[in-house]
């Protein structure tokens, strides 16, 4: 089996690299959900530049703002973007809202929602979790009652990333309260400026505001935002999660962090006090280098399925659990290697890498929870991947 990219794909990679070097400030090193207001503005403009080149979803059909390129070129694009930590305010749209609309949406919905994703104009958020529905998502309580051409929404969503910036939300709501719990759920796309929506900030352990609570009080939304059939939204929602968990670009983002850490160790190699426990550093770094490489191939497995227009399922779960846990090991190693200096962000001559590993040590905790916890991913791998009975 030949895992190499084709010469044409490698040429595209060079083109992307040249663009990123020209457009991103040398010092740009922010994670996708680390953007404060001033970085967000830059991120919006940058995303629109990508949109103007039709590079946000280059594999999508031209009529929806893509270039109709081979899917592996989109993988190349995602890798290069992740490696440079290039901002993309269309990320949720490109990676999971849009692909779901492509699979389940009507022609009218494709025309309505996809161009805004590929132009970089529209920001999306996801309304799945509720105060009493996380891993057991099908127990969600939010209701959507059909009334003429609208649904009327009531309920509370929580942990919704980017809801405070979003124009559209795709959500799951109960349209039949009598049916068995998986069978009375519908998938709706909702404008975030509809009257009756309140977005309340939730601040994470790193003191950053990314996710939110969204309260819906008698919110009227057009019924034409229903994706798929009424009461069959569970299956649509699970497809979105399959795309969300695919993690095609995580290995590239980890590789960048790892190279930054290696650079630090090379520079400070003789200063043992900055390397944590000294002797254990080399094998730990070697271990992580191997893990990143292995993770890359898990991602390529998912990507190759998407390239064949298949929807990856337990394969995405495997990539998700692997990359999220590797991200935690990488952050822990970085913090141990850099010692107390690793906590300095700026304003000191000893500050290095903007405190990256101290920050990711905290934020990576959420990575094994978001999009379904590691326990849930392992259950999916066990039942759907290995064919084991439900425990
Ligand atoms: C950074 C971040 C971003 C997020 N963004 C979004 C978003 O944009 N939109 C959105 O809707 N949600 C979002 N979430 C919410 C996320 O999807 C939920 O937190 C997650 O599904 C877990 O649900 P919960 O928090 O209710 O935990 P619970 O479901 O209460 O789980 C608690 C613990 O019990 C374990 N557990 C539960 N059930 C089982 C089981 N059957 N078998 C084994 N163990 C089990 C879990 O693994 C976990 O360790 C985000 C979360 C984080 C951390």
C-alpha cells in the first residue's frame, strides 16, 4: 500500500503553505477556540480570504462554493491549516454541519446553507447537550412543536461552542414526546437571532469564554429548517457526530506542538532544571513522536473513507479517542519538560511558547469530553467495531 500523497497533492500543499506564510503573521500561534475578540476579527477576515479562494471546502461541488477537488486535497488543506494553526471561523460548518446537509439536506437547504459556509460569512454552533442530557443524548428534553410553517422551541442547550458568535445553530429537539426516546427527535437548523433566544456565557478552566448555555423561550423557527424527516433526527444527528469526531487534522496540530517542544529542549538542553525530571525526557519525547505518527494514519483511514463518500463511524471514534488522549499526554509532557517556566505566557524574559503547554494542559481536559467522552467512544468501538454485545 502506498501512503504517499500524489505529486499533484504535494504541489497543492506547497501552494497552501505559500498562501499561509504570506497571510498569517509570523507570530500567529492561537488554537481554534482560544480566540479573544481582537484575534476573532482577524480570524473572520482570514476565513473570508480562504472563502474567496474557494479553499474552505475545496472538495465540495463548485455550485456550493467549493472547487470540486479530490477529497485528499481537502485533507492536505486541513493538515496545513492545522499545522500553522490558521484560524477558520467556518470550521464547524465545513467539518460537520455542511457535510450533514450534503448527506441529508434537501436541494433547497443545500442552496440556502452551503454557500455561507464556503464563503466564510456564516458561523455555526451545535445545540445537542442539555443540562440533563450529555452522554445519554437521547434523553434530551427540548421540545419543538409544529405550528403552521414554524416550529416553536422551548428548552435549554448547554456547552455550545461559539454560540455567542454564531448565525446558525443545528440542534436536536423532541417533536414527539410519546414516542420511544430515540424516535421522537428531529434535527433543526435555527437562526441564532430569532426572538426568544438568550445566550449565556460559560467560562472554562483556562478562564476563556468559548462555550455557552442557550435558552429557548417560545422561539419560532421556520419548519423548512428541518433536516431529514420529522422524528428521525436522531440518525441525522449521529451522522453529524461521525463527521465531528473524524479529527483529520489533529495529528498535524499535535506535530506542530511537538516540534515547538523539541525546539525548546534543543535550545535549553543543558539546563536540567528546566527539563523537569531530566532523564525521562528523551524516551517520553520519542514515545510521543511515535504516537503522533500512528495517529496520522488513523486519521488517514477516516479520510480515505470520506474520499470514497463513506461515513466513518467507529473509525472516527477511534481517531477521536486517540487524538484527544494524545493531546493530554503531549500537554502533560510539555508542562513537565518546561517546568515552572512553562507557565509564563508573556511579560518575562523567561516566557517561552506563550505558556502553550500550561494552557493546553487545562484545555485538553475538555477534548476527551467534547463530541462524546472517551468512555462513549470506547463503547462504540467495542460494539460497532469489534462486534461485542452491549455491556
Ligand atoms: C470543550 C467542550 C466543548 C463542547 N461543545 C459542545 C457543543 O458545541 N455543543 C454541544 O451540544 N455540546 C458540547 N459539549 C458537551 C459535550 O458533548 C458533553 O459534555 C459530553 O457529551 C458529555 O456529557 P455530560 O457533560 O453531560 O457528561 P455525562 O454524560 O454526565 O458523563 C459523566 C461521566 O459519566 C461517563 N458516562 C456516562 N454515560 C456512560 C456510559 N454509558 N458508559 C460509560 N461511561 C459513561 C462519561 O464518560 C463521563 O465520564 C462540549 C463539551 C466540552 C468539554
